[in-house]
């Protein structure tokens, strides 16, 4: 019986390692596609602006389209006013720009929203506050209901922690010169990057997605995702795709794929940056990542059959798997961490050089691939200081390893259809008017236990004289310990402040 279990553990270990190898190698595919991107984005921007200006001559307000900007809120006292005022400051004719504040709040945010809306309305701003009797469907439900009252031909959407520049609409609207463009997405920036080591590390991860992956997908006609904020939809594209649905936790990703399956083109504009807040606590970061992980897998289960039944090329379909199933990497990482010890026992307590190579190469590739991608993103976005910024890669890797238990739980819940609510990420704002306490759960205890288990595994690898895999196991020990203890401390501090 014991040998049978070891056989299964060894097979699972090899399968997980192979999976991580593919994920790591696909980072190089993204980098290759990125290198083939449209070289002269400035020329394309000028062509689009010329086409847009020909259709909308300056000074002729009647030819400009009507736009609705939607701002979903739920208990966002710290950031609501900042977001509303930033949107109200858009340099677009007030008579053509409707602002919808979709306020599902149950706290003092409601009073704040009403006060700011009344003030802006008195100054000629077209602003409506939309409230519901319940939060059915969460953000997707709020967006769906508000569509019935939206007047715009185009729908801009922002989360509450984003602070767009006044020229946001005018920068993105020229990209709708082509009739089949259904969405234009801007790049995320960072308002609070310097707040802590955690936020600085997150900024590198976000930059990798937006600078490399989104650019590569957009320029090479792969499936692209709307990131839920800092973008503009063509209203008829939303309606043609079936509208907003709440059957996944990533309604933005879901709608993006459905729109593209309907033949709509999604455009990504990397030179337009909209800064936003990064989660400042480990608990908030894990909550955000949990929602993204679970929603992505829910969307993959929902849409991959339709994607594979479409007439897209095999390469596009395979890339959609890597895209939608990106968070499967975390269960694979956890399997490798937990089964490294049984795998060594399967091989008789010592690992020959050939097997050590087999063990090490997938881990090396899965670690190096993302590191190279993130490094290129920093050099692309920050040519003057990219060398200093890539020093954050070890911290980013530790956090990535540390959250794999939480994200594995998210993936499992998605696969088995376990429902959960939409947990919004707490925002800090310019001044901490209210503290939103983190969720209390037992995952940090599991993370600490996993760190201790990996430490014991390292001891046995040292005793067996097999050192090649120890650096990777050390990342697990440090990552689990960092995230687990930090999350536990945050929960303890929150209880102490009540």
C-alpha cells in the first residue's frame, strides 16, 4: 500500500513539474510575441487620431459621441470622493458625458457620494447616483442594471481606486475609429508603489502583465482581457456579447472573451497610463488574487469549450488556455512543494544526478521564465532605473510562492462549483478615514505549517546529499513563512484595534 502511494506521489510530482515547465516556457513565447509588436506605436496613434478627427471635426460638439462613465462602489469611504472628482474633471463636454456612480454601499460612503454628487451637479456636471435594493450579482449586477439608464454610445468603467487624467477619454476614443473595435484598455499605473516592499514587488508583477503580456496579445491578435477598469467599451459590443453576467467572479474577463468570440476587436493602449492603488496588506493582496484566480478558472470552464469550437487557429486556442488557466500554476507549485519529500523516498532516499536534473530543470525554467519577463517589462517602462527595480524580483517570487495555498483553494472551489461572494479589496486613499478589517481565516496557519514542512524536506535533501533542488525549496520556506506570518499578524492587529 505504501509503495502504491509513493508511485502515485512520484507521478503527480513529475506531472506538476512538467506543467510548471510549460508555464515557464510560455513566458518566452510572450516575450517573442512582444518583440514582434507594432514597432511604431506613435505612427499608429497619429493615423487613428487623424481618422477620428476627420469624423469628429474640432469645435463641432454635435459630432462627438455621448459617453457614460460608470464608477461601481461598495463601502469605499477612503477613495470614493477622489475617484468621482477625477472623473468629473474629464476635458469632455459636460452635456455629452454622463457619470454614473453605482453605489452599493452600506456605510458612510452613501452620505459622502450624495454630498459630492450634489456639489458637482450644481456646477453643471451630469452625474447620477444609482442604488439598488440588494447586491445581487455584485459588480456585474450593478453594471448590468446601470446599462438600462446609461445614455452613452461608449461606456467607460473605473474602479474606485483609479485616478484617471483629464484627457483620458480623448486619448482612448481615437482607437474606436475602426467600427469593430469593441474595447480600448489603458495600462495600470501605481499610486502607492513606494508604500512598502510588498507594494513595490506587486508593481513589478502588474507591469509584467501590462507591459509584456497585454501588448503581446493585442499586437498578435490573441484573446485579450478587459481588466475591469480603466477602459472604454463600445456599448453595442457589450450588448452583442450578451451583457454583464455574474456567474463568475471575473465578469470583465468573461465579457472580454464573449465579445471576441462574437468578432469584436479589443485594443490595448500601453502609452495611456491610469494610476491606481496596490493592496497594502498581505491579507488584501491574497483576497484580490483569490478572486482573480477563482474567477479565471470559472471563466475557463465556462468558455474554453466554445473557444475550441471556434474557427480560431490552434495557436490562439492554446494561448487562451495559458491565459485563462494561468492560476493553475499555483496548485502545481503546491504539489511540487508537498511531494518533493515523497519523491525522494520513491527514489530510495537519494537522488542520482539524472533524476536531479529532471527535478531541477522544470523548477529552474518556471522560475527563470517569469523573472526574465518581469525584467524586460521594467526595462521597457523604466529605462533609466530598471536595474534598481529588478532587485525586487526575489520579493515578488517569495510572495508568488507564498500565496499558492490560497490560490490553490480558489482553483479547487472553481472546479467544484463552490460559490463565494465578491470580496472587494480594501482601499486606503490619500488619508485613512476608515479601516476595513481583513477577513479572518485559517489559511495563514496552513501557510506557516507548509513552510515548516518544506524546511524539514530541505533537511532530508541535505542528509541525502542532493543539493540541486534546495534553492527552490528554500523559496517555498521563505515564501510560505513570509505570507503566513504577515497575514496572521494583520489579523491579530485588526482584532486588537476593534
